């Protein structure tokens, strides 16, 4: 699942008329980097959730990216706006498998390959989520989560930034109504912290290039030759 429903307030005025996942990095829309990587990895289907200017995303990406079939969860059309991360994933659960990747459509991570071996290993284990953490960027010096003995920790002296890339099991969202029919707005972080406290979230460090394209300045830097 590629998360593409956010408003992109910090990217204004660029996002006043263009959804952030369609902003171009090196000649390719941000979301396109993920979809092409998923297609190269041999996945058959991907879900994209939309809200702000969501019709542009479906028009640009279409029904498929190569052999990757695209399915859309239109939160803006159905509920008038984005449902936050957990609410949006819960809404899309009927379109997703028992285990699945999640990545934000506004991060640039050109070397991440969504390895099938990682998904298979996660599916064979007993955790509810597996997170990919990265070195803390300047805009998030305190990090998000700790990492100890392969488990994500809610705290710790050395914390890392959540890349927005993760593997999830449907059971992680069992506390929410199936398919989120009422459009509940639910953030992901509190659910992750609760699962971490129960030892149900594994994690690893990802050392490849990664950028949270959250401001026009960061976008310009990526596009500077």
C-alpha cells in the first residue's frame, strides 16, 4: 500500500494544485519510484489511498504500473478528507493481503527493492509489524523509535527515524472496525507504540539513500544536478 492521501501543507504552494506524491524527483513523480520498484519486485497488486486532489493521482498513475495492478481507496471522495495513516490502512484492508508493505508516497528512497524474501520471512514470523528505520535527518534529530535485539522500542537512548516503510499484518489493525466504514481518523504512531510495548514490532536499519520530501527546499536539493 502506498500512502498518498496527505495535504502536503509544508510543501505549499507547490501542493496547492498538485498532490505531493506527483511532485517530480529527477523527472519521475515521487509515487512512481515506489510503483516501479514494486513492479520490478514482481508484485501483482498495489493499493493507493487518496484524498487531496486524489483524482489527479488516479488519472496520472492509471490502472497499472507495468504488470502491477493498481487499486484506489478514495478517502477524500468517500469521507471528505484523509483518515490519517491507520484509519486509511484500515479502510483499505479489504483490498490487502494477510501481510503487506506500507510506504508513504512522499519519501524518496530510490534503492529500496521491497524484497519478497523479507515479506516471506515476516509472514512466517509472529510479529504484527516490521519497520525500516533510518539515520535521523536534520529535521528529526531526536528520532522516533529505539532498536534493541531486533525489536522496535518505544524509547531508548539511541532512537532512529521511521522511514515510513514497513511490513504489516492485518491483525495489527484488528482493534479498528473492518474496512473502517465510518471513516474514523486514526493515527498510526499510538498503535505502533502499544504493539512495541507488547514486543510485537520488529525493526531493522536501512542504510540506503532516503529523504522525507517534506519541504520545497528538500525537493529542490534532490533535483539539483
